[in-house]
């Protein structure tokens, strides 16, 4: 269980020894491919655990992170008031894979997600500047947080308009520059290409979601392009027809909110952010086992945010169980990867049809005949 932890410690050890060229920071599993926030956080863990040797202490620290992450998630769910209480049992106790990702393998994915959930809590409290700062910090730990970025951009435009959201975006960008500055001053191209490598190839043996494809198709650039186009199309459809509820054109989001003719009804921050991330997960080029934490804690909300009949609760619980089974199948198989896509498709269908705006009520035109006078009125 210490393979990834050992690699992380080797990567940050180079920085501790004074190496500022990002291309020279490497570990047993290969070169460092995460942004600078990862380096600073795991450098702190490096020193806290006796230069990475006290793995038991690291596991205790990650167990604390796990509890903090649950607290942040529960606070979000408490604000939304959508999910029945019994579902939280499955979130806490029924996922061997999530416990392994946090406490056994000590991945950086849980660190990024915990910071992200803290940012969402700040958004819910209308602390948008602080939320953007924490969101950017989460991105600096691992880039998967960018899957939430389209939803966040939509929320910022809806809340502040184009001019009003620019300062918030500057907060996100400025933090990235500050964190990466020591490396940017030495080898800017090396830092940018290593830490924000969007074209990185994944190994077929680790894929959870595309095992049913031949390896040559999995590695084909045309397949990657098709997934990107599907992702953009899904975001566009949700933005136009599920996130945008105003009678005005979506371009009205660029205006100052005070100048809009038809103010948008209150938007569900959690729905927009979680669905934005889920669309990205569905269209990912590859999902590795630690990536389960990217969306595990959002699944109950995605399943129960739509109106649910009493008899429909059991199929949703079953869906959670099948997804968990797919992620616990190692190595992945044709059956497990296909089942995972089917489950994702069912969740997407429910999100699309369950959140459709109600049809407009057409009132009949007034009759030209004078209203009949009742006998009592006479």
C-alpha cells in the first residue's frame, strides 16, 4: 500500500533538497505531474512523518482528513435537504474502495476533494471570493477539480455578470501564479507542461471504465477527441436547458444582474457543480481506481435531487451498489466497465428528465360572450 506514498515522498524530496526545475522532480512511478499546491502540501506531510518514513502516522492524518471530508459533505447535504438520512450509512460505511483511497493508499485525490468541498461550503454561504481561492487551491493539488469549473463559471456569470465575475476569475489565476512562481522562474515551460499536461496518455491496464474497448481504440487520438466533443456537448445542453431557467437568452448572463429583464430563479449551486463534474467523469479518457473519490460523495445527491416516489428509492440504492461493485472489481473486466457506463447513463437520464422545467401553463383566451349571471345574483 505504500507505492504511491513512496513516490510522492520522492517527488517532494527533490524540492526539499532545493530542486526548482519541475522536470527534475520524479519518483518511482515516474515524473511529477501535479501542480505546485501538491508539492507544498505533501512537503508538509514529508516533514511531519519523518521524511515520509512514518507511514502509520500518515494514515492517521489521512483518517482525520477522511472525517473532515465527511463533515464538509454532510454540511452540504444538510443545506440541500434532498437525500434521505439512511443513505448516509452507505456513504460512511459501505465503500471499501473509498476507505482504501484515503487511509491505505494516501492518494492526493482526497486532499483535492476535501478542499473542493470546503470551497462549495463557502459558495453556499455566499463567500464567493474565499470560495474561488479555495477552489483554485484544490486545482493546484490535482487537476480533476477543473471538471467543476464549467459549473462554477456559469454560477459566477449568473451571480455577478461578465464584468463582476472577472475579479473572481483573477483570484483563481493569481493563486496559481503565486504557488507556481518558484518553478516558473526557473523553468516555466517545464512547469506548465508537467503540471498541466492535458494530453497525457493513460495505461490501458489501469482503466476502470474503458476495459471493454480494444487497447488500440483506447489509445487512439480520435477516440479522445470524440470524448472531448461529447463532454462539451453535454455541458452545452445542461447549461442551456437545465442550468439556465430564465426566459431570457443565455447571453443575458453576460449582463449585470440588475440590468436583466427577467431575473433567473434561485439556482441550486450544488446541482450545477455536481452535474458539471459528473458529465466530466462520464466522458473521461480513463478512470483509475483512485478516481472514484472524484464523484463518490456526490452520487447520493445526483440520484436524489430529483423528485422520488416511495418505490423508486430501492432502485437508486441498487444503482449505488452496482457502481460500488464495478469500482471494487480488480482488475476491471468487460462486464464491470460496461456496467459502470450503464449506471452512469441511467444517472444522466434521471438528471435530464427529472430536472426538466415544467411545461408552461396556457390559459385559455377570455370568451367574447358575457359571463352568465347566476340565478342567485339575479
